[in-house]
C-alpha cells in the first residue's frame, strides 16, 4: 500500500493463493509477471528463499530485498549457511541482495518507499542504516526539521550490499551532499576503513554507532549478526578519517540540521546568545561553554550601543544578551546586527526562554505579527554578516503549547534556519560542526 500511495509507477504482487491484492494483479511466481521486474521485495519464510532466488534469476531481476528475518542473525549455523547459498545464487544469477532482515530503500525521486518513509521531496542527505526501524523513522523525524533525502538504505545483515559498498556509492553520488549512518558493527575492518575514508574525504559523514555497552553489544549480535568492534577503536577511526561520531539518534538529526542549514559554516567557536529569560540565559551559557564553544564578553562600547534600543532594567548585557524586549521583533534585529559585527563572534543563537512555548507566550510567538518581521530581520543580519544564525525552541508540554511550537518551528525551518529543541542540543551540534570544520583541514589529502 505504501508504494501505491507514493505513486510508484509499476507494482506487481506475487502470491500463488491470490489473483488480486489491493487492486493489483497478483501472480503465482515472479517469472509469471509479464512486465520487466527490477526490484523484488520479499516477505516469505526464510525456508523458501532459495526457490524464490532461482525464479528471480529466470526473470532477470536486478535486486532482491529481503524483509524476511531468521537468517544469520538467529545464531543458528544452518541459517548462516543458507545465507551463503543465497549469495552464491545471486552471483550466479547476476543480481544483488539487499538484507536480509531489512526494510530496504526509500528513494523519494523514484517514488520508492518503505513502511515508514518520510518527506517525498528529494534532498541532499543520504542515510545508511543497519536497522530497519531507524531507516523507517529517521526520515519522518528529520522531515519537520527541514531534512530531505536523496536515498535511505536499510541493509540489515549486509549479506551482499553492505556499509562499505554503500559508503563508496554515496561518496560519488551526485544527488548526495551529506552522508549519515547508523552502524552496529562491520565485517571487514580494513575495507570499511577505506570506504569511510573515501566518503569522509569528499563529503560530511555523520555516524551513530549502536552497541557501545555490554548489553548493546549482545543486542547488536542478535539484531543483525554484527561483529561489533571496540568503541575506542571506532572513535579513533572516525577521528582519523574526519567523520563526525555522535552519541545518540537525536544528536544525529541535530548535527545533520547544523550541517545542512548553519551556513556559512562558522569560522570559530565564539557564540553570541540572544533571548528573553534571565535564568534560561545563565543555564544556556553553561551549556555552550561545557561543549567547547566560547561566549566572549562584550565591550563597554558594544553595551552602550545595545542600550540605545534595549532597556537597562531587567536586562543582562554581558553575553548572554537578555532583555524583556528581546521577545519582540523590534529588538531582535538591531541586537543581532550589533553582535554580528563583532569579530570574536562566529555564531549567533536566539532562544525563546526555554520555558515551554505556549505558557507565557499566549500564542503570540506563533502569530504572523511576531514571526514575519522576526524572520525578515534575522535574514537581513544573516545575509549582511555571513555568520550562521541558530534557533533554539523548546517543544511545549500541552496540546496548545505543542501547536504553537510546531508553527514556530515550521516558519523558521521554511525560512532556512536551523532549529534545535534545546539550547544543549544546539550547542552540541554546533560544537561538532566547528570541530569537524577544523579537523577536516588536517585530514591527509584535504586542503
């Protein structure tokens, strides 16, 4: 049904028990289909896999994706041997196998979707995932943050097409500008290292490695039959090749948002923090400097310039810049313009207090009266200064607050700004981006 809803042009059903499935003609075997068949999605018992592959060879199929599980990841020797026989048949039949134990491909440009999928508008981010669940939900989770995808590949056990081959492919894919990956373990360390080095030398690569604890290692072996490596070795490899390693799935999305929308890329660690809310501004300052960014103090001259349009009472004018009027569009633009001119400031962050949106705001932050002039003012500062502007907005905790938050997020994302859901997330993502920009220049072969 997902393929039908996405408008994929040619779909055939195969099941000897039926002649029609969801309004689509159903055939007993793949070889009985009258049209050309490029890609086969398999959801039959593992025991029937070999017979199906023989039929695919007869039909001249180019790729077979096994959603079916119960192969090598089961830990049963006979099932691992079955995988090897499957690979032999693929080699003899001239086709490739994706999986087994995976949800396959999501390619928006071709209208090829999986069970979860995401925005159908193509974009520059590729995602390689050993997990089918992550491949299913990641595009949908990243969509509201502005992420759009060239291709998403869930490869499961990686019997034939694996992470190394996919890194090689995306390194040269003209539709991909940023590569993201969820990896549990690799089967050939040297081959993986070469592929990762190639990809990271050409494009930003962001990796979240699963299976970093004892429990996680056991789960990874049972999930995709992964041979997990030392966490320290994996971290060292990422540092050597210039890949960005992240610590969780939310951070993976955050770093991709930073890479995609925090432009131009910051030329240093200096941050100017602007917002309304004294306590949150203090806590935010701690979060920023904890991750290695720097909040330079402002001079007396800059403070006097800010006092021309910000009130003295109730304000913090030291960086962070906090004032009651910074919850209004009239003060945001002039404040950010003054700060953007400081050579020691490389990143500007605006926050909305970090109290849940929808409480004190009463809905006004989501109104066009606030959003339109605020976005216009920020865009002008962004264009004039050539420095990235980052938004940090906390999701609301009530239905009303969440609606306001989503409206704010959508408006800023559509305007091309990176939006993060906490100051900590913004700080971590931007620190990763700054560190990557600095280390990339030191990677062998990079200029």
